[in-house]
């Protein structure tokens, strides 16, 4: 897959099934379909976006807009499309969305054991701001990371 082939669009309710498939193949403790549906349908601060290659969803990102902050609540890439820049592309999309909306901070959480995700976040300018004891349902600790957005920067995407 070439990064130039990726098209990002706002997720529709028809995309939830594929989002759940990617979620289940990505995490040991995935969100159930019902959580996605409730968040998508009833949370006014939630927005979901999908990345498609040749009309197939290969990745998704979920965000919450909370006052002057953009909270990345979920980001996952289909296992067949990992390690080719798709996750970085989605993360850049969220950062650029924050810039366009004049949002000053983007933050997210990651499992303390998820070195791959943390390396990606570090490489995109995120810094750890808080350790989250027993943050995940299975009791694993998390780490909250943040990126301050410079309003002088132009969006990349």
C-alpha cells in the first residue's frame, strides 16, 4: 500500500462493523460493538474517521473534542496494513484537524507495555504527562501523552 492511496473520510454507521473488526484484531481488550455505537450515535463530542484504500477500510481513529483539547480515544490499523505509515498518517490527520479547528492540545492514552504505539507518538511530538495506575480494565497501567499545538504551524494534510 502506498500512503498516497489512503483516503480519510468521516465514518458512517455502516462503517462500525469494520471498525469493530479492526478493533478486535488490534487489542487484547477491545471495545464491544455497543460501546462504539453508543459513542458514535449519542456522544456529541465524538467523531470517527476511517482510512480507506481502494474503498476498503484499513484504519480508524476516534476523537472527542473537549473544549480546547482533542482527545484521541482510539486509533487502530488493520494487521495486514501495519508498519507502512498508515497509523502515522491517521495521527497526522488528527493533529491537522486540531490545527484547523484552532485546538491547542491533543492528548491520548497508551498501555504502558505498548512500546510500538509510544514510539509512534513520541516521533509525532507527543510527550508523557501522566502515569495512569491500573487504567485499563485488566489492571495494566497506562500513560497519558500530550502534544501542544502551535497555531503558527500549517496543517500537513
